[in-house]
C-alpha cells in the first residue's frame, strides 16, 4: 500500500508542477498558479508524516509499470501546450483518486482540480487561438467551379497547402451538402498534415461534422454569440465585415478574426460594392484582432493592400486559378512576411 501511495503522490505532485508552469509562464495567471501551488503543498503536508515509510517502500528498479510503453506519448503526432495540459490534468485527477482510496486524502483536492481544469482550459483555448492566428498570413478560400473533376480540385488544394497556405476555408455555395462533406473530409486531413487551419464557410453543422478548426460567418448568417454557444470556446469564429461598424460589432461580439472587404470589385461577390482601401486602412489603425484583406487581391495588387495596413490576405482565384501555385504562394508570402 505504501508503494501505491508513494507512486501516486509523486505522480500527482509532478503533474501539479507541470500545470503550475503552464499557468505561470504561458497564461501569466497568478491566481491559477497559487491555487495549484496550494494544492501541491497541502498534499505534501498531508503525507509528510509518512515520508520515511514511503521512501522505504519505494522500489523503482522492480516496478513492472516502468517497463510498460506509454502509448499516449509514442503515438502522439505532435506535442503542444494543449496536449501537456490535458494529459497532466488527467494524470493528476487519477492520482488523487488513488490517494483518496489508499491514503484517505480528502476528496476536496480532487474536486478543486475538476474546477481548475475547466477554468484553465477556457483561458488556454482563447490564448491558443490567438497564437494559432498570429502566425497565419495566407488564407485560401476554395472554389471548385472551374475544375473538371473533384480530383483536380482537391489536388490543387493539396498543392497549395504543401506550398505554404496557412488557412483553407471550404466555401462551395453551388455544391450539394454531400459533395461539401466529401471535400471537407479530404481538406481536414490535408490541413492537419501540413499544419494549416481548416475553416468552414457559413455552416456550423458542417464545421462540427468535419471537426473543422472553426467557421467563417457572413453578416446575414447566425450571430457570433449563438455560434460560440454551439461550437464552444476552442473553435475559431471569423466574420466578414464591410464597414467600420461591422468591424466594431465583430470585436464587441467576440470574433477571433475578421475579413475586410471586398477591397476591390470581385466576381465572387458580384452584387457587392467594394469596401475599398480606405476601410482597410481604418481597420489597420483601429482594430486589434487579426484581419484578412479579401477581394480580387493577387500578385499585382498585394503591394497596394499591404501599403494600406494589411499583413494578412485571403484569396480565391489568385491561387485556385494559378498555373504555378508554388511560385504564386512564394511571392505572396514573401511580401506578407516582410510587412
């Protein structure tokens, strides 16, 4: 029994220390740090009188558990702060349960960690979304209408991602839902493979079905508050804006990013007048969330767009219709990264 208590005491306090570092250095949250530290100290004090017995019972060399492969670690495709956070909270909660069963540790510590996990997860998701968007410059919006086959269309998306597109929005207004889902499953896999974000246009239900990273809304779609209620805090919500009031409303309502445009007249939105370069300049000076300029932007117009404050752009035809995707993406990203 002492061996069981010893290993779970070590496991719990180690997990608490890892979580303290996340709260201290990543979230910069003194309150979370103190709550975790207080739990760690309290647990150590509770078992302090048993310290010598626990050490005496310890037998790491003959512990068969140390030889068992850890599938969570070996099968993990990538390691990030979310993985560390989730795995250590589960390790902590499981260890506290064992300590309460074998060592009579008060259940209140476990209950406190349940609350902490929820509260920290919400703040971590918000910060992670900001981190993910901060590095994204080149946003591709799909349009399969000009392709002869699904394979040709999806090959173009794959090539664009391979060449460095940061975000892909699945926007297929003229296609049936079954076709959109078919496209989405492939693009979801490709986006994950190349470390890009996958966004679904308009349809929250399809974003859920496809496990997209988020949804992009129009001014006439479901409002941001209801979208957030359905999707949760860990999904990205963007929205198109066409004037200063749209942008201000988007920020007030909790959008993670906005689309700004159309900057120029575009066949993608034939009935909408351009928002223009002055609106783009206004956004760059007044809005502090990420924004993507959109609307007939290509290699020829991007310099003018950048000069009016944009350092992120969303494109359709410039990439989808390009004869040399690699060269197009390289030129666009080079200009954006110099901004």
